[in-house]
C-alpha cells in the first residue's frame, strides 16, 4: 500500500488554527474559509487525521470531531 502524500491546499493558510481552535470553532472557520466546499473541508481534516493518528491520537480525534461538526452544519451526516 502506498504511503499518503501531503498536499497543500489552495485555500488560506490556517496559521495554527487547527491546533488553537475548538472543534466547533474550527468547523465554522473551515466552512467560511473553504467557501462551504465540502470536498475541501473533508479533505483538509482527513489529511490531518491520517498524518497525526499514530503520533498524536488526541489531535486526530479533535479533527474527526471538527469533520463531523462541519458536515452537520452543512447538512450532511458523516460518521
């Protein structure tokens, strides 16, 4: 299985927001900064989950929470 590769987003740099914001605040910021683009929001959060799930599981868990919150706010349930 191939290792995942990091991909930079065309959207604004988070400048530490992924670490500093709460789960819901991060979901709100992503919805605003990614122009409600579900694919971009889920992609950014999934990338954070994949690259941090082993070395920082609590951070990966927070990203899952933000993903679920963003999908709920956008009207799509994602588990």
